């Protein structure tokens, strides 16, 4: 009997293949290459992706026997869930697999900004011993504003409290009881923007959240504020960010995610007070192992016609 075919459209951890086991034919493709994707998806039963593969209506229409789309990560913004549902294709993800990694990268970015670590590192490696130029700021007693107090936001709050910061959060879906439990002060978005020394955004990418940090938001921030985006490209308007940096409306920014990925040459890369990483939030051995095993298990269950429990 022919084995069901599972297409790995991005580089996934070896644990993913181990967890799938011997019952499937495994194929690989580069999901970011559109023509490769459209031909490879045509005759597979399941596709596994991270964030670089757009499983949109066109890709779903090209898939003649697809039963499962599995996203080895948190967000589902690269999958057209409506088109999948209409085509009777199940969509699964691994919503808790990389939350610790994303939270830790956020804290790393906040510290990098506060202490100019990347800029000082580059300068010293280029032969410049500049101590006063890279004088930084402490986190102690600073206000950190978290936009989106979901799973990742809550982990960041817990970690930053060790630095004796005051955590403000904006999240219309979080109750004051939950905020109190996390020792976080819930505030309006405007209050958060106006008061925070560090602002970090952890919202899903939806039509409502795209561009939510734009010119108006930057106008409300302190000119000493630092902004971090480890969530999704486009939540912070990239042109508005560039203008805010150029005009000194904020002190700096750390950005891990971009409207267009990969992006290797954006205007904001030219600022010394900007720290960038290439969408590394989920890129740890632990997160990739957890994500891969989780979606592999879901794919096994789904292709066996069994119930896939909520992760
Ligand atoms: C996620 O949504 O979990 C991550 O962005 C996945 C990834 O790193 O590709």
C-alpha cells in the first residue's frame, strides 16, 4: 500500500521526522520558492511549514489531495484558514512550542538596546574602544509596556520583573484579575505609549493590528523610549519607524520581524541605535524540537482520521 506523503516545506528539526515515524513518505521542498511549492504541494497529504511558506488560496487550490496544513510554530498568518476550511483541509499549529524562546529573545533585545551591546560589539571589533559613546541605561525601576499580554507577553512580564521594572500592559482581552496575578498594571494603549521606557509588541498579525504602531503612536512616545518587535512584521509600520528614528522621536528599536522576509537591506539598518535579527524568535533547538514533535503528532493523528486535541 502506498504511504501517505508529508511535504516538509521548510527546514524543520530532525525530531520532526523522528516523530512522524516510518509510516509516511517524506518529501522536501523550498516553500519560499513559489513555483517549487505549487508543484510540490499538488500530490501530498500533509504539508509542514514555519513562517516563510505562504499556504494561501492559490497553494491550497493546487493541492489535489491535501488533508492537513501544519504550522510548526505559533502564528497562522501565513495560512489562509478560510480557503483551507472551504477545501476541507485541517490546519494545526504548535501554539506553545516557542513562547519561551520568543520571550527570551525579547528580553535579549531589550538588554541589547539598553546597553548598546550590538553597536559596541561592532565598534570594538572594528578597533574602536569607545566607553562613553556606549553609555546605556538601567532597566531597574523603568516602565516596560507590553502590548498584548497573551502567553508570550506574560512570560516577558515575569522575566522582566526580576530586573525590578514596572510592567504596564495593554490588552483588551485580559481581565484585571489576570493582570493582578501577573503583577502587571493594565492601562490604555495611549497611557502605555506615553509612559513606557521600553515598548514591546506581542499581538497576532490581523487586519486590525497591522500598522497599529504608526506615526500617531510614535508621536505619543517619550523620545527616550525604545521599541521592540519580535512578533510579526508590519505591526510596526516600517516607514513610520524610520521617520521616528530619523527625527529622534524614540531612542532606538530592536526588530526581529519584517513586512517582507527575507529583508537584508532596509533603511532602518543604517541606524546605530537599531538592533536587527532575521526572525529568530522561535529559532532555538528547544523550540524547534517542541514545534516539530507537536505538529508531527497532529499530522499522524489527522492522517489516521483520529481526533487532534487542542495543543
Ligand atoms: C511562529 O509563529 O511560531 C514563528 O514565527 C515560527 C518561525 O520561526 O518560523
